[in-house]
C-alpha cells in the first residue's frame, strides 16, 4: 500500500514521523531500529547558540505521562551542521530540522543558515517549548506567530511545519495565523504545561519547577487540538501527543491529521515507531481504505454536534462566536 | 596536593551505536536476598551474550501505562548454562523502593517483563594489578561481573576484554546487617570482601569511606584503580580520596532516566570538558550513553 504523503513541497514515504526531542539526532537509535524506514526524522530542536539546558531532575513520571523540562539542551546550529547533519543526510529519510529562536530575527537567521542545505526536507518552527524563557511567546499570540512564520517564509524555500502549543485558549486562531504567515503544515501538539510536587519535602519535582507533559495522558488534548485545527485551516495538520499504537494513529487520521509523530512512546517502547508502521497497512485495509487520505478527516459527528464541538472547547461554557472566529467550522 | 590521575585507562567515547535488543522476556528466577532487595533472572540471550560489566538494561512492566517508563537496572551477572557457547540469562539485583520496583517484586518466575539493552559504556577493563571496588547499598550489584572478569573467572561481551588485575578488594557499606546480601559469590570469585555498616551490626562500624584509606594505602598509586558505585555523597568522597592519592577512580553514576538510549536528554550529569581538575568549563552529558561509568576526575558532583 502506498503510504506516502505530500506536505508542502515535500513527499514523505509514510506518515509515521518521530517527534522532535524524543529521538535525539537519530544516530542514538541506529542500533535499536531501522531508521531508514521512518516517514521523517525531526531531530532535537536547535538554537542559534549552544544551550546547556535546565538543571536536573529534568523528567518526572506522572500517571500515564512524562513531565519534562529539558530546556532545549543543544550545541547550537554550527555543531548541528558539523556533527549531526552529515549523518542525518545520509540516512535517506526526509529530515525536518526543528528550530527555536528567542526573537523573530533569530528564527529568520536560523532559517537563512539552513536554507538550501543538502539533506534537509523541511523546517519545523518550535514556537511552543514551555521550558525556556520566551519559548511559547510565538505560539501563544496570533500576531507574533504570523510574524515569525512570515519571517522564516521569507528566508527559506523549505517546507515549513509550525509546531503549536496546546497551552492557549484558542489553538485554531494561532493555526490560522501560522497559515497566513506561510506555514505549509501545523504540528500539534507540543507538551502541556504541568507540574509535579513532592509535598512532604515542599519541593517541585522538576529542577525547573514547571515542565511539559507528554505521553498517553495528553492524547485527548492532542486529538482535540488536531480536530479543531483541521476544521479551521487549509494546510495539513500533523498529529502528535500520546501516540503509542496504530489505533492511536488512526484516531488522529480520522480527526484530520495527515501524518503523525511518535514521541514519548519511543522512550518506553524503543521500537514503537516501527511496530506502528508495520501495522498501519493492515489497519487501513481493515476499514477498506486504499490510501491514507481515504481515512483522513472522516470523523462522523452526531446530528447537531458540529457547532459546539468546533468552538474553543477549553471554555467552560459553549462558545457563542465559534462561527465568526472559524469560518470553516460552520456545518 | 591534588594531582590529576594518570590516564592509564581511558573510556572509549561513543562511535557507532551498538546493537540494542528490545522485547518481552521471561523471568526464570526471582528471590528476596536481603531487606527490600531482590535478585531476578531473565531469559534474554542476545543481551546476555553481549553485555559487559557496568552496563545496564531498562526494565518495564508490560501492558500498563502507569508506571509508564522503564527503569535502569545494572547488570549483576550473566548466566551461561552447561553446553551453551554464550550466556543466555542475565541477573539483576534491585531494591524495591519506588512504585515500579515494588510491583516488580511481586512478579513470579514464568511472568514476562519488557527489557531493552545492553545500554551504557560499562567499566573499562582494568589494566593495573590491584582493583579496589567501593560500593554503598545497592551499588554493589555491577561489581560481581567486574570481579569475575577481572580475575578471569568469566568473560563478557562479544569481544575479548583483557585485564591485568591480580587482586580485587570489595569494600561494601550498608546501613545495617539486614540490608547485606550474601556476598559469597565475590569470595568464590577470588575477591577480598570488607564490610562496613553504619550501625555496626555487621563488619566495621561506620561508613565505607572510613575504611577505604587503609585499603588504598596498601598500594602504589600507579598499581591500583578504584571503581565506585553508590550514593552520590559517597562517590564524591571516594573520588576526592583517590584524587589526593593519584589513584585513578571510575564512578558509575545513577541519575533518573526516561529512555536509557540517549534520546530524551533527562539523565544528565555535569562533566568537566577536560581532565584538568582546575578547569571551570563543564557541560551536561547524558549518563545513559556517555556513561554510566565516568572518570571521576571529570565529574562535578553537586
């Protein structure tokens, strides 16, 4: 079965990608699984300058989840291009380079430095890291999001993914802004801001106090975000958040994801991504699908449920202006 | 008069990632060996035939999302049955302290568990005649395989690891006698075993670090090497003692891990960028792939 999916100018051999920050620089996993089979590799986010990252403890396990505050520990773009990119380029899998900047100018510079670099298929703008100061600013404000995406768009010919944070009132509004800025796809979601506490010691469990929650615990939030985004924008949405099985993938496809990224599952089931890929064709065939697009966005809503489900469901009360905010929502 | 230890033994930095097996395995033995302390044997030939002393595996309870993650557990030994060309089982000794290990302690032989490994670098094959092993609490577990390899009772891994050790001394400290497992396997392998306990219920009363100077003073600095594993406060003191005497010291660090494979960047420790003890330059390094064993002179203890 042809599992390929085209996003922006890039054709991905299959829709099973590995999420940024959960697969190192891929070399770490070459002894674990066949990295050549992946739909895309998104290496750990790079920044303009080296960052040591946050103080340990950097991760804490929670119920069906993992709270992290790594803090974009990386050696900067120069080291990435010198040490990691030659290996990544040789794998033969589309490489989506995740970048994060503190300012619009930093994002633009990163994009300019990477543009045209052999072996890179796309950029993913990490405007949603909760663990660095200013990390989510671009992902929490529609106008800032539009500006940063536009600045990157002006500097690169690569396909652009924009990775969004769920820690906003209305993710669709941010997604629309990214689309207007020139994004080719939206990646949803980054981690959910959270906290773990040792109450007896009166201490936070993470060195950086707050962290981002990932794993099965956040899948419902991720599904909701993908659903809301897919209804609102005209560009593909890549689902990420708690994907650990082929059924999880199918759920994301049905609510509108064109591809998925596997993250935390790789930490606790090293071959999760390959296991899912192996099972995907049979799962599609079982529902009579001849290609992936046959199932994407095929969610059937109960009569009259469309409007309420489209709104900013984070609000406690039904959203009254859903239709005005998201024209595509009306059913 | 701190002097930097001679670089007799260098740990190879990581090149190509080595093969990591992952899958579900059967528990073949499981018994309590001291207070809260369990010995578990797992049937996993691929890991058993390639693991070296000081490496670890990740173990995870199957079929549940809570606890979600695996736990890093040091290789205690490998088991080769009569007639087998290579080892087919691994032994792990763990202390049931947290949620995962408490649930694990109820698992029975025949039950299944998820495992991936072998992981980490392991201890380097020692190239001096006297190997001093210093452990506190559950930190002794990697040292049985270290002892058997050093004294040529057993070989580990796929390639030959030559050592030049003639004598092994294990200095092991426990809180009290109830936490002391049977250390006969160390004596049988040829090690001299020295015990200390904080409450004096077994061995010498006090901390293991209090009996270490006497042992270190037996040897010329260039004829001995120390391997250390245990609580960080203990390892810091041992590292300082070794640095003062010019004895090389390797510590096996324990930091919270999520993946064990180098992809999550959780388990970092602060390491000096050079062996120069006066150098201030440091960076966070992943304990799971660059360690867990490090030249102690590089480690900046908190």
